[in-house]
C-alpha cells in the first residue's frame, strides 16, 4: 500500500503519520519508520522523531505483512459436547 501525506503543520514524523493513520499505534508507526523507512522530500528517513515542516511530502510504501496461522497438531484439546 502506498500512502502520500502532505504535512499541513510542523511536527515529528511519527506524530504526523499517526494523525493521518489514526488506527495505527505509535509503536507500530515507529516500527514501520525504523524497519522500512519513510521517504520525506525524496530522502529516506528512519528516525521517528525527524522534524517535519509544513509542505513536506511524506511517502510511505507499506508492505502489509500477512501471517500464516497454522494449527499446532501437538495441542491436545478435550472436546465437550
């Protein structure tokens, strides 16, 4: 998923992203910035506290991680009817 944000005020990178992607926790946003990096004005940034100025263009190329859930055959469950 590619997301483009144009900053409307000065603030930290993680706070700007959280204001736009409000369902994500700051912890997940911090992990996203540190692991994948975020492009700010054509420069890759991996520091959540990076200062953003009004008008800065923030590009996020977020690879949605999918986790395969597989049953564990070693778990013994009593089935009650």
